[in-house]
């Protein structure tokens, strides 16, 4: 090249940039690196001995991931948090850090389907037993707890949206020396802070509201330094489901608008759920926001709910006529989505979905996005009238 610069020989392209110099950028840099080098032997040996806390390798510690973990811990009122590559990675690494063969878990009924399948397959093979109880029945939970290692909660539950008295259930767990965990993805830390209700470990699928833009799959667990430390040192490093720096950066971006998004989801969903409940074609709406009072500890309600049509409504026509509500799994993003119950029930791998998850064939699950309440209601009304016509 005329200026003498050879991109293949100039070391300045290869040597690390000063990562502490972020140019006073309003958005943090993505520290997209697998490893971190040491100034000298002494620094390396101090890091290995744990005398100096600094990143060594991104599976262990990465500054962008750490920033997300600290933000989430703060929102949940927890001492610490740990990020994962998915919500399921968060669930499996948490559970496997506290149980061993012969142990028993008490779980509430109608769990998130893949958590239920984890318990029924891998954990079963490891001789870990799971007792399912109705989380609304505190006496049943109390009867199941003696001798258990872990209480696994989800409130509201997936699809049927049963809510539980989380404070009462975590107090029961404490009385029996059982570690309590909860999947808090639905409420998000904006509407429910389980640590303040006495729960030990709070799990999120960050793919849902924390990310909020349907562009990341991630998970996180928050809790005390001691319990998060156990996850960090036991199952986590070896299962290796690390949150990536770029995904952490997307989550940091998403979480800035979490409070206002949650308010918008709540307002729209409440309005739509009420109109559906009053509609002549609808049998039942399963949405905690419709109760006269919210259960203890729940400060608001999000955008995911299900409802059951009366006989004679063609769910296929309803689903296909919707324009703003797209057929699609997951939820928590800006967009509105529908999952018909009969499609879930047709899944070959899970013939007992109706019992395990409480799914009725005439039910549909909706996620109410941020498109605007009246536009979404018009979409639903038009699809219902098409589906009633035969
Ligand atoms: C999606 C979801 C999960 C699993 O999270 P992934 O990020 O998809 O692995 C766990 N719990 C609930 C309630 C969910 O909706």
C-alpha cells in the first residue's frame, strides 16, 4: 500500500484497546471478548489465587454481563444475580445446584412447560422426585414440604394464570428448611419482587419482558450472595450456559424502558381482558388483573393471559383473521401474539398437556403488545365476528 500500512502486519489492529476508555458514551460498550490478558505474571497469579477480582474469561466474568446482573439484582432487591444463555439454562442450573439423587422438589402445578419436562426427564433420570401441588392450597403445600430440598414456584402459573400467596408459601418453606425459588418472568420485578416476600431465589426468562424487544434469548437468577455463589460455583461453570456480552447489552438497553413498558402492557391488557370477559362468545378470562383485589405481593399485571371461548367459535378462523395479533410462541416483546390451545394440545411430544398445563381446547393465549388498545380491540372484534359466523 502507498502509505506503507499493511493490515496483515500492523500490530495496532490486533493489540487490545483500552477498555476503560468508553469516550463518555451514554451507552456502555459491549465488551465482546472471550478472554482478558494480564499485565504480567504477578497479576495473573493474583487473579488465579482470587486476590484480585478481574475478568479472566467471559464464561466466568464479563463486564457487560456483570452490568446487566447488577441492574437486575437492584430491581429485584437482591444481593446478587447471575445471567444465563436462556431462561431454561437459569432454571436447570439453579435446580441442579441444590439437589442430588434421592432428593425431592415440591413444585406448583401448571408450570412453564419446559420446566415441567426438565423435571419429568433429566431430573427423573437422576432419581430426583417432584411432588406437584396446587399452589393455591397452602395446606397441601405444607403437607408436601417436610423432607423436600426445594420449593419451585411460578405465580401466576403459565396459561391458566393461577396466583398464589407467595409470602405465605415462602414462609412455609423457611419453616421446613426448604430453599424457595420462583419463576417471576410474568410479573417482572416491576410488578412483583419475590425477595421482599421471603423467596430465596428469583428466576427470569429475560427473553420476555426484561429484553422486551423479541431479539434476545436469555435468563437470570437473583438472590443472596451465598445462594448465587453456590450456583456460580456448582452447576453453572460446568453446564456453561453463559449469557453473552451482546445479549447482556441488549438486555441493558431493554431494561431502561421496563417500567413504562410494563405500565403500557398492563393498561391495554386490562382494558381488553375486561371487554373479552363481557363478550357473549367468551366463557372465561384467566387474567389476575380481573380479580377484585390482587393477591398479596402482586403490584400489577402484565400483558399475557388466556381465555376460553364458548362452544361454536371456530378458533382456526379466529386465529387466521387476526392481523395485529400474530401466531407465535413466546411473549414479552412489543408485539401482540396468539397461541391457540388446540395447537399446543396437538403436540405429539406432550400428549398430557391438557392435564399438566390446564389447557382447554377452546382456549387461546394472548400477549397484548404496544400497538395501541383500540387497534388491538378492533382486530379481536373483527376476528371474533368472523369466527362466530361459522
Ligand atoms: C419462556 C419462559 C421460560 C423459558 O425461558 P427461555 O428464555 O425461553 O429459555 C421460563 N419460564 C417462563 C414462565 C417462560 O415464559
